[in-house]
């Protein structure tokens, strides 16, 4: 099957990658996906991705794009690279290189005070504030991880989410206990969902 070259050159993806070593979290991220650390006894979540690659929010990224010869234009209410792409770092999106790059941001965090780790694409964060995510995760803290992710997904759909949604929830407390017992079983498989009301919204 022939692929449309224009479409394949403009398509891209964001990502978050983590490596957990005991209480050390090593994080690499690119684009506008975000991760937060949740302590069930705290009032607020800890943001783990402070440098979002959005042309309208990160002046340092805007300057980098312009220094590479690109432009950032306002289209409606959104700043976009070359007047088209909202993010400044992405996999793929070869049409926008060298302005849009694939180099990730790196982070290292001590997570011994954390109970849950939530990673999600911007489809979730556009409609649910991090404080709300914190509240929902704590409310369903005794549920399996994939069920907590589904609760977040359902809340996003209830709030009329229109973007792709990918959510991963990791129960750090449960995994610490598993390690203490040397019970390193395979966690539940992620679930997926399709809704007729919004065929662009998914949970993987």
C-alpha cells in the first residue's frame, strides 16, 4: 500500500521513558507528554517534566527554533512551528527538521516519598488538571493500576477530550512490597478502549 509522503513527513510522536532503580527514577521525555509523582498523603503532585516542548510556553525552545532558521507563528490562539506544529521536539515530523529535534530532556528524581507515578499524553492534561489527577488516583489507590488509568480516561472523556489519550499508572508502593517479597510478577496488561462518542480518544 502506497503511503502519502506529505502525511508521513508531517506525522510525529512524543514519548516518556523511565528507568526505575530502587528509589531512583531516571526519566527521558520529548514533546508534550508529562509525568507526575503522587504521594497519597500530600496535597499536590510533583511535576516531573518541567520543560514542555510547546512553542507557546517555552521561550528557550522558541529561541532554539529561530536560531535554526525556523519561525514560530500564532495561529488562532496557539503558537506553532512554521505555523503548523505546536510542539518543538518530536520523533518523526521530518518535514519540520532541523527546527523540530529529537533530543530528549533528561531528569533524575528520588521517589522514595512517592506512591504512584502517572505518565500520560497531552490528551489527558488538556482537560484534567494535575490536582484532579492526584485526587482521582488517591481515591482509587486500592484498585489495580490499569483500572486507575481507566478512571482517569473516563474522566477525560466526561470532560469532552478530543485528543489521543495514552495513560500509564504505576503503583510504586505495591512494587516496593513485591520486591521485598521477591515477587516480581508481570503487572497487569494495559487496557484499551474505543468510544463511538469520541473515536479519537484511546487508553493503551
